[in-house]
């Protein structure tokens, strides 16, 4: 090929599909949030991996070097040393980051992902190009959702591996029970569902308000309200089991999610436990014959997880559908 031919040959333009171009543009626009998310996952994953490996080894060695023995609780080994403190700090940092993720997601989705682009006209500019409003919103939700689910489930898996790797160490370090807040959410699918609900609520708030700061605040408040309501509903999402004990055995002591405790009369009626303060015969004089407790055993972990996850995903789906309907009404675009 001669120099003249090469100079006059038109360059072949690289074709990029509208959807791919929209995704690439969004990643460039929100690269700071993307890098922050990747950093958060790396830090939390690193803390959990360290706790499962060197952290756990050092904490356990410190415990045994003190002359402590799980079979001898009378040895007085309740005070942790520096290795144990480092272990607990790593676990607390990782758990805290995962629990903070939905709030950060809702704030970002409401303030930066949607409202800011509507406020400064970036969204309207994108709509005049090859990407319409519906496709724009779909990309805004789909890409972060994929990243959120992938990262959150990775951290959940690592947390479950840590939780089940050494139950003896967990009992020594004073980890809370399986049903306690924080442990329950991170050990299952709830954390990922909360992140998706936060993304959807944030996007809806951004479309409704079209201003960054108000949308950010409304998204955070909506998510906090949702988490509170779902947490209150949690014990009632699956049928409970009931245990009944005699007056001699005392109130039931269970390492389970206690939903309700009380006393039973001879007729089987449930009444509050009277305040007897150790007074002999007080229960009998009040007509009490037994104690009872409604509870969720550890075997109810996954039923409760899946029910709560389904509830959160239903809220996310409803918020997403509402966002598309609102966008269609405001722009006249087909969804």
C-alpha cells in the first residue's frame, strides 16, 4: 500500500452499542464510587480472611498460653489479651462495613446516581443521544445491582466461613448468638437484599425530588424505616416453637430467638410472669402452674432468612417499578 493510498483510506470507526456506551459512560462518571466500593470490599474481605487465618491462630494461642481450658471454666480466663482484641477488631470492622453498606448505597443512589444528574442536566443530555430515559434508568440500576450483589454475597460467604470455622474460639471471644442483629443479617442473604432495596429506594427518591441533598436524606430515612419495620416483623415471619416447663424447672433457658415468654394457668391461659422476688409459693397463689416460651431454634435460620429476603426484594421490586412508571409519566418514554 502506497503512502497516498494509506493517507486517503478512511478510518474504520469502532462501533459501540448504545447500551455498552451508556454503561461505560456511567462507570466513568461514577468511577469514584466504584473505586470506593471496591476498596470497601477489599478491606472487609481482607479483615475476614485475616481473622480466619493468622488472627484466629494468634487469639487461640494466646488463650491456651494463659493456661485456659474450655473444659475448666473455673480458671478465670474471661479477660482477653491483645491478640484477642485484634481478632475482635478485625471482625467488628468487617461486620460494620457490611452493615453500613445499605445506608451508603441509598445515600449514593439518591444523591449522586439519579438526583444529581437530573439536577445538573446530565440525564437530559443522555436522553437526547442514543439512550432513552428507560434505558438510562435500567443501566443506572442494573450495573450497581450486579456489583452490589457480587460484593455483598462474597463478604457474606466469608463471614459464614469465619462463623463456622471454629465454634470454640467464638465461644471464647464472646461472639453473639446466631439470631442477634448484625450476625443474623450478615450470615445470610439479607445483607444483599438490603443493598438492593437501598438502591431502588434511593433511585426512586432521586426521581421524585430531583435534588441531591433532599433525595439523599429521604433515601436514608426510607431505608432506616424499612430496616426497622422488617426487624420488628422478623420473629413473626415463621411459625414459632413452644416449650413448657414446670415451676420447679423455672423459666425456660434457651439459646434461641425468644419471641415471647410468660406463665400458664391451670386453664391454659397465658399470663405475665408475676413479680414474686423469690417469695415461696407466690406463683401458686397467683394460679401459675407452668412457664412457657415461644422461640425460634437455630433450624429456623434459613426460613427466617428467606422470608425476610423475599420481603426486602418485594420492596425493591415495587420501588423499581414505581421509578419506571414515574419516569414514563414525566418524559413520555415507553418503559
